[in-house]
C-alpha cells in the first residue's frame, strides 16, 4: 500500500489502484500522515478537520470518518486511548526527500487534504523543499549543458513570484538568444510582486540590468572553455554557417591572419555547441614547443598509463560518446598538430575537432573556415564599445562617426587592431589617430598582416622607452604571469608600466594574472635582443620558485598545483632556452624540480623527454645531473619502466657517491630500494635499505631514518618476514610522528594494518587502516586513501569487499596510480578472487552494480 501527498492526497492499493476516499476521511488521513507517525488526540483531529469551527456532533463524526478510513487502509490506522495514528508504509514525500526526484510531484502538496494547521504546515514545508529541489535541478542541468527552459517556463507560469526560478529562467532565455523574452519574464514577476505589495529583489533587478547591457559575464558557461572577458560582437551569420559546416565534418579549422579573432570565434562557436557533447577538451599550443599526443593528453588531464600510448589513454578518456576537441594556435606546430589530430580522429569515432591556425592543417577530410575582418557595421559596433570603455563610458560622439568608420576600414575590421586603436583614443584625438595610421600603413591597399603589424606598431609607438622594454621582456612568458614575476624578469619594479600597458590593450589582465595575446607576444619577441639580461633573469625566476619542494599536504598542495598549471608553459620556455643558449645545469635543475608536477598530472612522458634531452647534453658529474637522474628514475618507475628506472637510479647513486654528496646518496639509495622492490630483487632492495639506514643514522637525519625504516620494512613484508617488518614499521611510525610528517605517518599506519591482517589480528588491522584513511583524507591525498580503503576491503564481508575493490580499481585507473608493491598486488588479487568464489553469480553482479553507483567520497565515508 502506498500513500501519496505530492499532489492530491490518495491511497494506492497493492495493484496500483487509487482507493476512493470521501473528503473528511481524506482530510483525516492527510493530518495523520503529516503527523509523521505521532498519535493525535481526538480534540486535535477535530480542530484539524473543522478548522472553521467544529459542530456539536464532531466527536461521533470523527469516529465515523475513522471507520471509513480503516476500511481503506486496514490495520495501518492505529487507534489508542490517546487518539489515532497511521503507519503510512510507502510514502511519496519520503521518497522525494531521499532522492529529490521531481517526477514524484503531481500537483500542490496535500491537495484535497483539508486546510487544518497540521496539513498546512506540512504542505508549506514540502513546497519549500520542492522549490529548493527545482533550483538545484536547474543548476545541475545547466552545469551539464542540458536544456532547462521548458521546465523552468512551466514552473514560473505556475509561480511567477518565485524569484530564484525567475532568475534562472531569465538567464536561460538570455543565453539562448531570447533576451527580449527574458526581460518580459522579469516584467511579469515585477507586476505580480507589486500586487502583493512587494518589490523585486536586488539580485533579480541586477540580472535584468545585466541582460539589458549584454554583460559578458552572463554568457553561457561551457566546461573547460575560458570565460568571455568582453561581449562578443558580430559574426552571427558566420557562427551559424560555421555551426552547420562543423556538423558535416570531423575537423573544422578556422584560419586567418593574426589579430582577426580566430581564437575568440572558435571559443564562441564551441560555447554554443558544447551542450551537444559529452566531453569538451581545450588544447592551447601557443607557447609550447610540442604538439604530440602527450601535450594533448596533458591538456585533457589524462595521466600516462604504463604500457599504453597517450593516444590510447586519450581515447579511453574521451569514451564512446560525443567529444569536442578545441586545438588553438596550431600554426607554429602545424605538421605535428595535424599528425596528432589525424591519429585521434581515427581512434575516437565520436570526436569532432575545432582548430585555429593561420593556415589549414592539411588533414584528410578537413573543412576550412577562413576568417577575415569584421563587416563594416560590426567593426563600428566593436570600435564604439571599446572606445566607450577606454573613455570611461563616454562613447563616440556624433561628429566622430564618419572618421571612426574610415578608421575601421583602414584597419580592415581586424578585432585586435580595433582594440588597440580604441586604447589609443585615451590620449589622442580621433583625427590625429587616423592621420597617424595613414602614415604607418600608406594610402594604397595592403596585405592584412601588414595592417595588423601597423596597428601594433601604432600602439608600440605610443609607449615610452621603459614600457617598450618591459613589453619586449614580457614576451618571454608563454602563459599568464603575476606582477612579481614581471618585476623579477624586468629587473626593476614593473607595476606602473604594467598598468600602462594594460590600459593601452598591449597586455591583458583577467583579474588575477597578466598575459600577452600570441600576436603581440610574437611582435615583442622579435624586438627582444638575444643578449638581453632578462633572458637569464627569466630562467632564474623559475629556478627560485621551484627551489622549494611542493607542499606535501592538502589545500597548500592544491594551490601549488594550480600555480604550476598556469606557469607550466613559461617554465618549458625557460627550460628550452637553458638547453639551447643558457646554462646546462640550469636546464637540469629546472627539469628535476618539475618531476613531481609531471608525475602528479600524468605528464610522465613529457617529463622523461625533457630530462632525457638535458641529461644527453650534460654528461659531467654534478649535483644538478644527480638530481635529474633521480627525477628521471622516479618517472620511469612510475611509468612502469622498472629496467630503465634501475639503470638511471644506479647512475644517480654513482654520481652522488663521486661527488661525496651525503643527502644525494641517501635519496638515491631510497629510490633504488623501491625500484628493486618493485622488480622483485629483494636482496638488492634490502642492501640498499641497510646502507640508507646506516648513513641516515650516522648523519642523524630524522626524516631519512623514518623513510628508510618504512621502505626497508616494505621489502621484508614482501618476503613474508613479518616478525622483522612489524617492528620496523612501528619504529617508522614513531619517527614520522616525532618530526610531524603526517603523510609518512599515514603510510606507516597503512603498512602496519597489512601486517596485522596477515597475522590474523583483524581488529588491530582495521584500527590502523582507519587511522591511516583519516589522515590521508585530511591531507586530500587520494592515492593514500586508495591504499587504506583497499586494505579495509580485505577485512570486509565478500560482497562489500568486491564492491570496494571494484571502486578502488576504477579510481586507480582514473588517476593512473597502479598498485606498485609486489605483495600488495598479490594480496589485492587474492582478495578479489576469494570474494568472487564466496558469492553467487547474482551476488557478484549485485556487488558490481553497487560499485557503479558508489562514488569515491561515499566509499571513504563508509569508514569515517
């Protein structure tokens, strides 16, 4: 029997039929359901059934209505000396509160259930939950790129004064190009609110104002696509035609001269079609020296996988659905970009590629969309808006419009040129600006690239010598940069000059970082002298910033990773210059410092390539070479190439021994200990471990003592020498705690949990592993959480164990973090096999279904 209150109050019998109930018995049922199992006295129920005033016969009438209700619900109606209660069984309201499923609603809550205070309060509560669920649903659907307008329109029609829903409908209509309708919705809401003696809230009023001025921050969001910094103007017909053409080909390349707006056009097109795709990936090639599959995989956040190629990893990431790949600024790497795109199109059937380049890629089946300047009308619109921004809201005057039109024609409607021209008008009358441009370009027709260069010349000429010198030096940055970085490279305070460059549209500012457009960066780079000291200062900047190791824990590590993502292209630029024109040791030091970033982001192939290049150019023993060898060995091991990791590790150890570098020898020994352990060469692993411990103890190096104890104990555990491994893990735990090393503490606890489980001490094992999991969770280290949860899974009942192991395997695949230690691989495989053998076929299937529905956060929460 099922009770329903999300709409007309009714009872459904076992066969799904709605039972007939007269109004008073239905009101009685509604009140008892709203009471949520509590017993209601006769007096309370009489007040509920007759809120306008009870008749003299209300007492006997209540008994009659209760009898009528009992004939429908049977023994679910409870009658006691204190009053009545109902056991509702299945209840749609309870389902809704648990699931948020909006499909359960059929109308107003408790419709037909009377107007008593208990029912009214319950209905109001459910209605508030409904509004909240609708808001959450709309936000989720929009974030996923799915349509919401039909549902929002229906809800707002029913409740036009619900401001959060009105806000979402207005925004959806505006993003669909229906701004007039969005403002009509606002006007209706204002009218309804006024009829209640109320005014629209400030959020709704601000949204309407933003729609009227076409605020670019209201543009449609698209996953992984950069947000618009200003309103996109014009090219509507071109976007529509490009959209149609893109739907007929696997590769559409937007071509055109520098400054014509290729990137902005491509991103705008991608934003408009993003909802049609399951996955959107952006690959930015400006500032990079490589366009191979490793660069594409890194941009997609795909980690390298041992034994697989980057193309295979990318194909798995993109999946069987529809995927959009935006590849920007291909011209300087056209052949390599074309080869990678061609290979990906062949490997991923559902992939569509949108590329930008100054010339076509030349891939079979490519459709080319040549982009020229804006039309006369659109160029004027863009110029007028940018002039208004440059003049603090004071736009073009009527007397200037003819000259402005001439200026737009002279600049061939190139958006970047128009931006620079508008910036010029902060300090120059339009008449003089036009005359100055004529001198630069000449009176005869010219090629577009000359027009663009003339426009940049024009802006460059406006700068004073210090500003020009700074702009040239900023061309060293291949990506975004902060004021401190600019000052370090310039050699003196750059903030005032940066502000002037930004004012003149030569440098962009996004609210947190500066950057140069690729066209201006190329222009400035041509003017930077080969011997300019800024080049060495640029390398020194990254040597300084990478000198400290990455923070090991939680939020600090997350912030560090975000900074590294932004700095990555510039660091590679410094690395490339160091390898060709700078100091070779600087190149090795930079590459070695980057190894952790390359590993944590899955760019191990990229890192190994840079380290291989650097090591080939510098063969003399040095501390920089030793660190680079250690980094290369670690990346090789984490890539599954244990033979190469061992070779590099042994050379690293020999280098540090030759240099008599104590710290380097210790690190190399621990590195080799783990590699040999992974190879199953336990004798060598123990030998490395014993030497590492002896050296660490002699030097009183607490951290390396703790690491040596933990790693050596791991090798003993692989040999099933648990009586020796256990005490070493205990010592390691104490040592890590003594120096406050939480990550090491968590690792030692997890290792002790494994030892306790193998000894049959189940309760102790669970305690160690739960404590380890709590620390890893607090630090935000997923790899450690995986180790702990897999250990706990091996203590669980077979069905739960199989579910947790399947979830962990899924997460490891996503992270590219395979189990490395031999005995842990053996234990994990045995646990899965034993769980499957202990279960029926139906139970195994149920475990895997549960794994599909279980998020990683929920799996971790099972043990908290």
